[in-house]
C-alpha cells in the first residue's frame, strides 16, 4: 500500500511539474511581440511553405512578422515538405477448375471421354495522384529555449492546397495556445 501511495505521489508531482512547465511556456508566449520565420529545412518546397506560414501568421495579426532576425523576440524554426506522388492500387482475383476423363479401346472402337472447365478472373488497377504537406515548427526565444512547437500535416482540401492548409493549421494552433495563455493570466473573480 505504501508503494502505491509513493508511486501515486510521484505521478502527481510529475504531472504538476509538466503542467507548470506548460503554463510557464504559455506565459512566455504572451511576451512574444515579433517573430522571425527562419528558413525551413526539408526539400525544395520548404521555401514555399515558409512563405505561406509568414502570410498566415501576418493575417492572424497576433504578432509583428519581421524579416530582421535581430529585432525578433522569437524565431520560428523547423522543417517542411510538400510532396506530390502517385499511388498505385492493383488487385487480381481468379477462380479456375479443370477436369478430364477418358477411356478408349482400339479393336472395336469403344471409348468414352469427358471434359469440364470453369473459369473466372478479375483484375483491378488504379492510379491516384496524391498531394501531401507536412511541417514541424517551433518558437525559440533569444536564450535558445523552445517555448512552443507543433507538427501539422495535410492532404489538401477542397479549396486549399496542402501547403496552405498546413500553414493555416500552424497559425490556428498558435492562436489557440495564445488564447489559452491569455486565460491563464486573466484575473479570476474573487470568491465571496
């Protein structure tokens, strides 16, 4: 019983520490005013994803987006990739049965012979063009500490390409965490 209490106390202490770290990062997020979006690692399309992230963050109007890294409170770093590929799907089904029988005599020409056959087959082949974008980004303060991070992916939407969708998802996640940070610092009503 004592071991269970100790394990429970340790788990609660870890959860409290993780929550305080999360709250600390959220509070630090509130102090961010200017963001510099660094070049993203990844393939050739990473530059395009970076530009879409800049546009999406600018439209959110939460921060000043700067091209001058020295003036920034934080730097958005990470990697991104936008892939267009073809998926191929193939399947084949068959069912076959064959049978033969026979007898024959040669002197007076007596004989019997039989044959049977069943067959069926179906083959399916399709190719589908796919579009997928992914990005993993983090906000890093001047001390080099990561204060916020997210990973987003998209297959694109009906009216939005995969890269633009990923950029919007990153901005939405940042806006949601910024709103959570504001709630943490909002004055709480006094209890009578």
